[in-house]
């Protein structure tokens, strides 16, 4: 088929929370958005709202990820933007952290980052253009307790960004990290991290809870053509909680 005219973005984990806010913000930039998430019901709803495309994808499953990328290339013939947002956001004390739980989180948050980026970047390199944004977390800056595997994985993602930026510049691809602070997503709201606002909000410059819509514009900027001189960077978006 002939190539889709508009730029095309894949946003993983965009069925809800920060990923959904990113998908909505990027769609305003005249970009066609593909939602890749394990949650089909919510993912399809966001895709429909944005006149985009949904592909049910477990980012930790190599075959599923290849299926996603093949589907997007067959449907649109291009992938200009990738936002790696899909992640598990766990809460567990070090004493209770098992190797099995460590592997479960690394499989999604770190292996998933590798698998999706590996499958997508080849097409970006062929086109000589790409914008990749990896969602990290300010827990890597703050050394937040009760999620050692998560914080370790978010640190890995920053290393991944810094190193890959050096290798993909030759292909016209930028690679950056955005590190949100504690944000009132559906996932956080429903779990133990919701209690964290009592500690985090007083450390911020602003006296309110961070929202997904506070994160999305910073991510969207890094996906634009005019952000082309910014690569390998970490942008902390946390209301001033930490100073990177
Ligand atoms: P959330 O739990 O509300 O949403 C996460 C989404 O990812 C869900 O739609 C879920 O279905 C999807 N997902 C989970 N596992 C998946 C998999 N294997 N394959 C595909 N999709 C999968 O989370 P959120 O709070 O919106 O977090 C989004 C991103 O922001 C994550 O990378 C998280 O680490 C990061 N982050 C969140 C906060 C926060 O306080 N909310 C702070 C810093 C960083
Ligand atoms: C400050 O990324 O950034 C709790 C849980 N507290 O996932 C996060 C802070 C959590 C965070 C995060």
C-alpha cells in the first residue's frame, strides 16, 4: 500500500494512565497514534477516541512485539515515533522481594524496552528519521524504597537511552528519557503508591498531586521534528520533587 501521509507513533502502555495522556497529547500534533497494550478493552477505547489503531501487545513477548511492528508497517508503512511507557509499577520491601518477582518486573520494564525498540528502530533507520522516548522514573534519582527491582530497571532504561542515542544518531533518530515523579495514574490510584503523595507533595515546588497530563507535554516535545538537536538526555518531570 502507499505510505501513510501523517507521522505514525507507537505508544506502549497507552490504555490508561501516563501512556494514555501521552497518546492524547501526541495525537494533537497531527500524528496517527497506535496503542500497544495488554489491556484490549481500554486500549481500544483510547484508540477509537483518537481515530488511531490498537494492537494487543505484551511487550515482554518477542513474537507479540514483532506482530505489532509488522501490523503497523502493513497498515501505515512507517513508524516515526516510539514512546516506551508500558511497565509494571510494583510495591514490595527488599526483605520480601524474590528473584521471581525481580524477573517479572525486568521482563516487562527492561526486556520489553529492548524488544520494542529493537523491532521498531530498524524501520526508523531505513527511513533515516525517528524519535524514541523512554519513560523512566524519578525513583532512580531519589533512590525511592520498596521497589528495588523497579528502580533498578528504570536506571537501566536511562543507560539504554544514553548508549543507544550514540549509535542511532547516524540514522537521524533521537533517543531520550523522561522521568516522571509520583503521578496520579489509574495504576497508582488503585495501589499502595497512592499513600506516597503524603511524603512526595511537600517535597515538590507545587502543592498538588502530579497528573498524567503534567507529563505528556514534555514527552510530546521530544517526539517533534524540532526537538532534533536533543538526544541522550534525561528530562525529569516531577513538579520539582528532585533535582537531577
Ligand atoms: P498504569 O499502571 O496506570 O498503566 C500502565 C499501562 O501499561 C497499563 O495500561 C497496562 O495494561 C500496560 N502494561 C503493563 N504491562 C504491560 C505489558 N507487558 N505489555 C504491554 N502493556 C503493559 O501506569 P502509569 O502510572 O501510567 O505508568 C506509566 C509509565 O510511567 C510506566 O513506565 C511507569 O513506570 C512510569 N512512571 C509512573 C509514575 C507514577 O507515579 N504513576 C512515576 C514515574 C514513572
Ligand atoms: C516518587 O515511578 O516516581 C512512587 C511508584 N514514588 O512508581 C514511580 C515516586 C512511585 C515515583 C514512583
